[in-house]
């Protein structure tokens, strides 16, 4: 009787295994419940194979950017990945700097330490960042052009605020402006007319209509 019950139980388990099927979460193909990978698509059990929406490249859930086109895959920040990437870049920089230091030592006959080069490169980077941060993005205040004819002095002033300008003596002469490198372009308030001038790197003066406008220092 006991053997008969065991046979029934074993038969029941076999029937359950037959009726209980397992399907791949990625492609939907039936797979062995004990298998680690799907034989149809090769994706790990329980994982979903993803593709970049921009170029179609296969990507993983852990990726933040597509290796095929560089498209950002997720807005989620992965600090561990950032740390690993930083360590790789740092290690690469140290190795390159060490090679450069060895080459410089051979050429000059003097011992040059990699730390000297790293310090120098770091200082250069800090200077570049500082210049970029301190560089004014637009104009502000009043710029004035002065002329003298037959002993009579006259002036024209333009006031800047954000991306807008206005001639101080003629409120109708106003509009917007745009700066691209050393070129400054003025646009009328209706946007239909424009005139170009040149501006200095320090943004303290610009030339327009053949005249030089200097920033009023107060």
C-alpha cells in the first residue's frame, strides 16, 4: 500500500512538472526551468534583453549609455559606475604621465617626477575652468560712444539687460542681441532688421557703425 502511494505521489509530481511550463521573460520561448540561459535568445533567466531606442544596439539594465551611439539610456545615476570610470581615467592618466615623465627625464638628463607633471596639468585645468566660469555670458550696464565735431561733443549710449538692449536717448531703438565669439549682432524689436559688430574678449568694448562703444565704469 505504501509503495502504491509513493508511485501516485511521484506520478503527480511528474504531471505537475509537465503542466507547469517556464517561459523566457525576454523572447517568450519555452525553456527548461532549471536552465540558466534561454537557448533561443541567450538572455539570462529572469532578465530582459533591451535595445537602444536610438540605434537599436543591444544594451543591459546596468548601462547608462549606449556603447553604439552614446545615447543616454536612463536618468538614473549609478555612482558605483561613475567611481569605476573615474578610477579607470585616473589610472590611465597616471600611466600616461609616468611615461611622459620618463621620456622627459631621458631627454633632459634630469629626474622628472610624474607628480610634477600631474600637478602642472591640474593647475592648467583649474585655470581653464576658472576662466570659463568668470567669463561673462552676456552684457550688462551701459556702453557709451563719444564723438567731438567742431568743438562740440556728443555721445550715444546703449543699455544692456539680459539679452535685450535699448538706446538711452531713443527708447524706440531697442531689441535683442546675440554674441558669438567676437561677433555681436543686434536685432530690431520686430526681429526684421539686424546689424553686426565686433566685441573684445573681455566684453568691455565693441565696435558698431564704425564707432567704438566702451562700458561705463562706475
